[in-house]
C-alpha cells in the first residue's frame, strides 16, 4: 500500500456513526499502511484494534466489537477451515485480503461467509470503498467472482434439494413405491381400476395414498404423478 494520505472514499459518510475496523495481518508494512489510511479518514472510520496472528485475533475481536474486520488470508496460522468458524463466530462483517491470485481460495472465503475479497495490492480508495460497502450490507466482488459464486450456490442448492427428496423417498415402503409406480403407469385410470390392478380395495388404496402424500409432502394424485416424473430414478420408475 502506498504511503500517502487520501481523501475519503465516496461511500464514507462524514458526520455519521464511525465505522469501526479491526485489522488482522502479519505483514507489518500492509498493517502500517492500513492504519495510516484509517487515521487519515477519521472520524468517518476508526481503528477498533489490531492483531498480527489468527490466534491473537480470536481473543481480541470480541472485546473490540468492530463493525468490519479485514482478515489477511496469508497469516501463517490461518487455515481454510478457520475462515468459516471465524466468520460464523463474530457479528462483524468480514473482508478478506490476500496477496495470492487464487480464485478458488477467494471464492471459498466468500462461500464460507466473508463479504468480499481484496488483494493486498489494491488501491487505498478500493480499501475504503470496500469497507463502506460491506458495512452497508453489500458484497465486494467483481462480476466474474459474483458469477462463479452464484453458479456454485445454485449447484449446492440443487444438491441439497436432491438430498431432501432422496430422504423423503427413503421413507416409503416397498408396497408404497409399487403403488406410486402403478399410478404413474396408469395415470388415466380411476382409483377403482388401480385398486383392482393392485388387488386391494379402494379404501386400502386411499389409506396408502394418505401415507404417501404425507411422506412426500404432496396432496393429490396430480401432484404425485408430477413428483414421479421429476424423481422417477429415485423411485425406481
């Protein structure tokens, strides 16, 4: 970071409640530059505290009660799994910074709960803008990163939905699965005809269907057929 005083970034509102920032980095020059940047933009932004290691930060952050934390991913004692635990354990919004040009590392930090990523070579104005935007509840990501993370979140949600349906289907008995298959294969038939094909009474079929609907979270035959169309392989159809 350059050694110079800069004016307030356009997102920093002078006269409003100061944004309290906690710095965590083992790089002395970077840490010193960030301190000078914060001092030159008081009172809109204030230094809430400093830590030079992840272990030191865990104890100090809670007492400092910052609004935004700048966490250096290049700390020697920080591991990828630490980020998720750190972010979930504090109320402050976390911005991560790193000198590594590693998209997977950046994306993982955001997926673990960080609000954005800054490179250690970012301009002073970028640091100020990022702090202000994250404090407002926004994310600090470029368009490419936003796209990658959206795709990954969609993939995870699809996987979670599939797991949820698999869990529901696993609650069906073999008899109930056969009934679903019969209804699916004979969707135009009446309940009486389907019951005859299954060699059960209509009332027994209704009892089975009540159980099936409850297990699958549906309410009628039309929804059952639609469900079977979407989840045929899991139902062995």
